[in-house]
């Protein structure tokens, strides 16, 4: 019997739901029937599991591992904290589907340091002194970093805060972070140039609709179009916090941004989510150069000077 590896559509039953994925499989060249191949079958099943997780909002294996390592927890210590078996944590990290309750709990703890701190205080008796010290140290560093970045940003932009240059909104680092995550999750090879424009349009379209900006970020006139004020400072902070990775393009001209976290919609209204999706759709086929050129046609760019702050009043003149 002759066989070959072929990329085909395969459907699996995952928790009573049919999940279809494209994956390599070994097939009989004569009959076209599938031939059992442990390695390829395992890859296909994991793809189906990942698709199910994405579709149903379950936490990913990578997120669990990242969360555990952030607080220097072993699989065993994380299991103690959650009140489950260490073998269960190991299976989750290898791709097994977590229960909905564990997934929701972990997502809440990952996305909100305060929630994790409260959860830790309620369950710290389950851990050793060393494990508790590691967690307290990480929480303290995280809190200090967040306070520092906001303090620096607000100090540098104190004349802008809660004015027409911030969209009459206090700067919200959590929202800014999650908007960055949202756009990076939906854009392959996302450059800083394009991300800056997507942020601009999300904030200004939201102001156009509600008279409030989405993130409270201020924007200025730059060579390539409108950009968030101190965006390099903000992106560096998100990188240091493990939210994003910034990797040089192959030609070494600029950096592309990858998200290492999942988008958390908890602090967004349905109207704000709609704005994000509208901006995503509008500019889905634009590359960095095209969206930059498009932004140059906006009054916000044409009627301001280099390095000048851009008033949100220009939101009502958007193309």
C-alpha cells in the first residue's frame, strides 16, 4: 500500500460540537482513505482543540504557562492554588480542554492583577512561604511598573489630560493595552506605523460617536501621520509587561508587533467593541504605507504642524 501526506479538511467532535480544521494526514493513494498516523493525528486533534478554545473563549495552553511562569509557580503550586490536581494542570498545558469554570477563573486572574492579588490572599495558606514570597514580589513589581508608566505619561502630558486633546477622558492604560492586543491579534505583520493609525481612528471614531475618546490617549502630528503621544514609551512598557513582542522585520526596517495576551473585553461597551471592529474592517487591506497616506488626507493632519497636538474636534471631519 502506498501512502502520502496530504493537507485535508478534518472534522472532530469536541464536547458534542463539530470542529473542522485543515491539517496534514496520511492517506492511501489508491483509495484516498485515511491511514492512522499517531503524530499527524495528534497535531490535527490539537488544532481542533485550539479552534474550540478560540471559538468558545477558553484559555489557551500558552496563556496558562505564561501566567504560571510570571509568578514563578510550578505546576504543582498552581494546582494547589486552584484547588485541582497537578496532573490536571499538566494536561491543560499540553493542550487538553480546561473546564469552563477554571478557564474563566484563570482568564480573570491573568487579566487583572488586583483580582489575582485578592484570590492569592484568600488561598495563600495552601502554598509554602517561598511560593508566597515569589508571588508577593511579582505583584509588587507589577504594581510599581504600572504606577510608574502612568505617572510618567501623565506628568509628560499633564496639560492634555481630560481636555479636548485627550477626548475629555482620563488615560486608561488597561484599555490602551487591550486595543493594542485587539489590533495585533487581527493583523499579521502589524507594524508600529499601522498600529498608530488604527489607534488614532479607534479613538477619534469613538469621540465622533460619543464625544469621548476610547483610551484617553492624546495624539500628535508626526511624519507618517497621527501617532499616540509617547507611543514608544507605552509600547516599551507593554513589551516589558509581557503583553506584546516587538520583532524587527526581515529587512530590518522597523518592528512588527505580536500580542502575547488575549483581548479582554470586560472594560469595553458593546458600542466600543463595534468601533474596534469597524476600524479593523475599514483598514484590513491597508499596509503601513497605504494607511499612512490615507491619514495624511485627514484634516487632523493637514491642519496641524509637525509635533503639534491634535484636537479631538477633528474627529467630526474624518473621511
